[in-house]
C-alpha cells in the first residue's frame, strides 16, 4: 500500500480565512484520501529576508519553514495578486529558500486566485523555475475574479473552475509520482 504524499500548502495571503486559504482547505478536503495537507498560515511570522541573517543560526521560524518545505513531497501555493505582484509575505518566504536547495526538484503546483492575477501568474512561474521547482505541464492555474467563483465554504460554484482544479491536481500528483519513481 502506497503512503499518502505530504503536501506543504502555502496561502500567499496573510488574512485569516482568505479566499486563498479557503481554496487550499477545499483541496485538502477533496483530496484527503490521497494526500496529507499541511496548510502553512504563518507567513507573517517569518522575519524580513536579510542575507546577513541567512547564516547559522538561522532564525527559528525560517528554519522551521525550510524544514516543512524540505520534508514535503510537494508544495502547493495559492496566492492573490497585490498591486500586480506577489504579496510581499509570500515573496519574502520564497527569498528565504534561495540560499538552500529545498525547492530544487520539488514538485510544485500553484493557483493565482485574484481579481486579475496575470502579472503574479507570470512572475511566480519565473521565480519557481529559477529556484528549480518542478512544475508539471498543467500544474499552474489562474482564477480571475476568484471571490465570485467561491461559495462561503470555499468550494467552487463554477464547474469549469472545478474541472481546471482537478486537472491541476492530477498533473501535480503525476509530477510527484514521476519524482518518486526517479528517486528509487
């Protein structure tokens, strides 16, 4: 029997109960029979990135964040777009991984769920490719006008979006399966 994959899920929003957090909770519930989700909601606890602090001893919240990324079989990010860019807290978290290899060859999927989101979608693609994450062929999704497409419980009221999310998850799980086989 194959063990369930460990997923480290990051909401790019620091707002409690944000649409992005709701989407991650919905994914966790929908795929609970196949994946173990850890939804990270402590972006705001990471100190501002400073290369002078990126040496032993690394700040404890940063060390814990890196360990969670490293120990996961895959990472999912769901983020809004703030002023045509990644939210600062999410970019800060990614910056804390650059001097490591925790994202190198790590299967990754991401959803940009925002009003528009195009700039963040493009930027996050480039950033994650730069740090060496493995993004499957259909492991990226842009949901424009996200709030209007969510029910209060975080599920999608749009069947087309749900199909796109299912396709993203299928691609993501396929990337993790290939990675697992290549590691054996």
